[in-house]
C-alpha cells in the first residue's frame, strides 16, 4: 500500500494524499465511477437477486418475486425517496413480467385448441412434477399435464400434441420474458446502487 501511495503522490507532483487510508481500494482511489464501498448487505441482496434469476429458469422458487422483493428490502434499508422510486419501478417491471409470462402459455394452448381446463391440468402437472422430480419437475409437469388432459379430451395423439406444443412454446416464451424482466430489474437496482 505504501508503494501505491507513493506512486499516486508522485503522479500528482508535490501534493500528498492526506485523506488516503490503508483500507482504500485501488479501484476507487481516483475515480467516482462506482461507489467506493458496497455494503455486505448489498452484496447479499445481489446474491439473492441472482438466485432469483436462476429461479426464473429453474422454477425452484418464485424468481421475479425474489428479485423484486430484494429490491424492496434495499429500499426499506436505504429509506430515501430515490430508493423507493427505484423499488416501485422494479416491482412494476417484476409484476408485469409475471403477468405476461402467466398469460402466454394459456393463450398459446388456446391457439392450439386447448380449453381453459386443459391449462389448469397443466398447472396441476406443475405441482405434481415439482414434488415428483425435484428441480426440473415443474418444467416437465406443465406440458405433461396438458398432454394428458388433451389425450383425455381427443383420444388421439396428433391434436393433443399440437396443443401441448403450443403450451410449451408459450411456457418457453414466458420464461424468456420473466428472465428479461429479471435482468432489467437487477440492472435497475445496480444502476441505483452506483448512482446513490
């Protein structure tokens, strides 16, 4: 650290770094591009948000709710109007992502000819799959539930598979929308941490 202090002092001529402390970091010695100190609390929140993004893709827990919830906890901790404004925007983006991603599988399945009760069967398949096959069971359960319900309704594989493919496409698009919303929410939060 002494060599760093001497180097910086010599680069400024005769001006010494009177406010330099031994715990200062190299990344922040001469710039304000990002905060000199990110609290351990904010690091934990970032890890929770990243876990939430994983939860969007692998539905072990409600990913976007976790991401937006961490942002609200941050706003409570900060307590400033700017933090609350960011938290509100994060919540709106998160709720929008959840709603849109929930509606898409239903619309895709309906476009494939499936009535609402078939989509409800897919939802039941999600719950059963979640408990029977940990981690990926929810991803498998939805199309399996739709396929079983459509086979019951049509008694033929071709129309049942068509509706199931529509539901799978809707589910995949919903996951992508939730992931995009989650990344946007985390990006908003990171920008707020940097700026405030």
